[in-house]
C-alpha cells in the first residue's frame, strides 16, 4: 500500500512540473499603428484604438499614423 501512495505522489509531482507555466504576455512599451488610407488619424480614434490594445496613451503622429505608449 505504501508503494502505491509513493507512486501516486511521484506521478502527481511529475505532472505538476510538466505543465507549462503560463505567463502574461506584455506588449512593447510603444507601437506605431498605420490607420489606413481610407481613414485619417484623429485624436479620439487613435486614443480609443490604443486603449483597446492595452496602451493608456495615444497620439496621431501624422494623418495616417497613430502612436501608442505606456
């Protein structure tokens, strides 16, 4: 009986160490996002897009590029 308990414990430990540890992916500190030719960059659209991607700040660099940063 003791061998069975030790075997079960060893299998449990092996499964625990074999499972991958999930780490939260982090976005880079900043990103440049092309807005596309059909849509001009505006402050509100750029800021909304940046916030949706997890960046708290965003500003238009030119008519077609939104810059997001932390």
